């Protein structure tokens, strides 16, 4: 493995391990000590699962060649690396959206908001959910046919047409904010 792949894996798995320790600790305290496991805890647990899936599929992408210069990869290796990278992004988007929902559930539980505040809170949560779903849809429909995302030869041969990557980057930035 050459290129930036090993660095990506080291940073990604170090932070994933730290997140896993923190999430497991939180869930154990909430379940065993406090005996108060709520919606926020379930959402954090699911987020961690999607985070692990993101890290695992991103790692497969790196093993397949992602992080290396495209010119050093065979056509098949490049397609495999890009396909696994695309799959990882879907898990990543979900894993980043769920904690936002967990914060809303936590606020709902600990603040016991009045009706108008509940409406505002869950309206914002609904908007976050819709934005994350739209982000995924924009990503998987960037190219027509979608295989253009992981088969660059389709784009080069004119078989696939893709939107400018700025569209995805802009919306993903909006989603993250």
C-alpha cells in the first residue's frame, strides 16, 4: 500500500476506536448504573454502528487502492476502490446525521419542553433527516448512469454524464453545518 492510504487508516481507526470506547462507556453507564436507556442512547448506538460500517468500508476502499494516485492502479483496482469509497460515504452520512437526532432526543428528555418547543425541536430534526437523505440521493445520482461514480472509463467515453462535484461538496457542507 502506497500513498496516503496508511495515514488515512491510522487516523480513521484511532478516532473510531476512541469514539467506540466513549459510546460503549456512555451506554453502559446509562443502562447499568442509571437504568435509564432512552431514544438518545439508541440513536447514538446506531450512529456508532454506522460509523463502524463507514470505517470498515473506507478501509476496504484503501486496501483496494484508494489514497494512491489513480495512474498507479489498474482499471479494475481503481473501480473497486471508488465503489467501496462510494459505499462508505453513504454509511458516513448516516453516522453523522444520527447524533444530531440523538441531541434532540436528549434535549426532549431532560428539558421536558412545552408544546411549541417540542414542535420546533422535532421540525428541526425532521429537516436534518430530510437534508441527510437528500445528501445521499445527490451523491448516488451524481452520474447517469450511477456506475459512472466508480467506473471512470464510462465518463471518459461519454457513456456517463456527471454533475460538477461542487454540487455535492456544497450540499455536503450544508448538511454538515
